[in-house]
């Protein structure tokens, strides 16, 4: 018997949609081309799944239409997902900045979703490749490696282009275009930035050096979190966050002491420790190797008493807005998300249904809605999946 609803993609959004639709009495089938569902869930949060964030608001998302996500996020909240987690007895904790993680393993979240699927009667099929989709008079006809399948509602939850080693592809975008939807340009988001030329020469050997808290800023946004030097560039939470806003050619400005005017701090240091070398003073703010490198390249290194007031102003302002020009990013290979995607202009914000093709839905990462680092993208998956599941 053909299902009422076919969900293409067994990730967070797809499984949530399937559960909600099946609870309504719909016969639902999930088709995933991978050999198991929930692969990105399993790897997230270092294997503990940063499954939501207590501070979710629409302002935590990038989209060509910043209002689109409001409806779905309001109707399925972090508290709703926490209730589901607690129903299954999964222990969790808040790590920082509202980020919620499993105490034990992300496997428990996948198990929870599969148990909910089983309880609702969802048929989950893995290793199934979709060869073609067409719209018939009153249904969708799919040709798959498991043979032909028909359904009245088709939900596309196939994800974006990030982490192709886990099976990511542009399938959802191609399907959207086939049915007349515009796909906005895509690029890697939440991704390490790369350096080249003199920047790479100067800093590549600092690979592994971490700064506990910086503020990374682009022209229109700033994030305060940790930073890490890599053999190819810069990474860490602050850099991943700003990467979604950074544009090629822009400098990223790093404040090594967020909230502190370093020119004043340096004046105090010169007064209290006049014979201390600059690199020694700066090692109170950043790791010693980085302090040494900053002095070697930009600042010089003399006892503080040998710097006059204008020198300290210049040095302080430089370290509160240290410019570094990224040449690019690590790309989809390591990106946590894909920016851009199916244009929301022709989707219902309430149900995620296509305005072009009745019964066709797009949810999760394939849509032009991208969250910040820290559980926001999972919450969009749960919320958009729930929205489509209530209607499909």
C-alpha cells in the first residue's frame, strides 16, 4: 500500500515531521539514501548532540526573509523538545549560553526519534535512492531503487551541502527547481576560515593555540566566544559564528579582551610594572606564543616604560580590533550548515508547503533558514518538521 506521506531524508527535520504526521493518523514513509538515519545528529556536539538552545529567537537565524522562521519557531519551542527528551528519560545539561547537550550520547536522541517513529507506525527505509519525482493528477510518483512509490504529500528534508562525506548532496535544491522554486545561492556556514600568503606564513605554526574568549567581528555582526589557530587558518566558536556573516574580501576583526579598553589596561600595566616587557604583559591576555608573535609582527617588544602614551593607545586599539584577512573558508567539507537554499518566498511559513505545488513541503536545512552555532539549527529542524507534520 502506498503511503499518504513520503519524507525524503532521515535527519532531524525529516524524522520529526514523520512522527507528527503519523500521530495524526497518516501513513508515513521515510526514505533515506544513507545506510542509517540521523548521521548528523550522531556526530553533533562532539557526540553528545547540542539538541536545542534555551535562548532561541528568530534573530538567531539568517534568511533572505528574516520573518519567515517566526511562525514555526513560536509553535514548537525548545521547551516542547525538552519535554520529549525528558519523556524518554534522557539526561541533559546546559553547557553555556543556553546550549543543551545529552549527558551521555547523541545516540539516545536518534533512538528516541526512532522509538517515536515506531510507536506512531512510521516506516523508515534506508539505502533508498530516488531516481525521479513527478507530479501526477492527485499524487506524486517516485521512481526509486526500491521500485515505484506514490504519495499524496511529499516532504523534502534532504538537507544541504555541508559534510559531503556523510552523503550531503544538492538533491533537494534540484527537486525544488524542478517544481518551479527559486534556490538562493548557497555557501558554507559555521565553518573555519582559511588564510593565505603572509597571513598563513605568520600564523600557521601557531596551530593548536587557543584563546578562551575573543570577540570576532565582521562588518555587520560580532560574536564573543573562543578562538583557535589551525594549520590552515582560524577556527573556534567565535570564528565559526562570524563565518556565516563574513564575506570574501572582508577582514575579520578580533578583540583579544572583549569589554576591556586595552589602552587603559596597558597604561595601568606600565605604571605598576614598568620593567615588564610588552610580550610578558600580553601573556596575561593571550597564550605566550601568540603574545610573542603579535609583538614580533606588529608591536615590538620593549619594557613598558619605554612606550609613550600614544604608543600604548595605538597598541591597545590594535589589540581590541586586530585585523586578519581570510582568503576563504574550509568549505562544505567541514561546514556545519549550508547558507541559502530554497527561497522562502514561495513557501507557507505556517506549514512549509509550496505555494506552487500543493502537497509539496520543504523543511530543515534545505530551506533558506540558517541558525547560529549552539543548537539553533536543530531547533529549526524540530520546528519546521513539526510545522509540516501538522499539515502533510
